[in-house]
C-alpha cells in the first residue's frame, strides 16, 4: 500500500455532474471519495473497476451512480473525470 496521503480532485465536468444531483446523492459521492483516499487497509485504486477500452479511466460505484476516475500514483491523487447515473455515464464518457 502507498504510504503517501492520497487526495481527490474533481474536474470541471465532474463538478457539473455533481451539481446536477440532489443533496443526498452529492453527499454519498463525496463520502465515498473521502473513503477511497483514506482507507487504511486498501490502496485507492483497489476501489475502482477498470473501464474496457478507456485506460487509465476506472469506475467507482456509489449506488446507482458512477464516478469515472483515474489514479495518479506519483501525486497520490484520485482524479474524478465525470459523475453520472450508471445508465448513461459510460455512453457519455470520454
């Protein structure tokens, strides 16, 4: 596991996607991002599922929503590229 402190950051597109959601869903997503970067037992990339044909992007599941993320190990940052409902996010990204 990486001993560096991880953080997360939203792209403008991800911030727009987050803003479009209700407050409860927004909070669930933010809580998940915090959990991914602070878990003491799992490396942050272990929370994500690789996207077929879209390397280095991966998907983090939060209920019916997905965050499309990539991990910068050098900077210890989870970059959130997009957020959306599972029924459409994969069609809209990249």
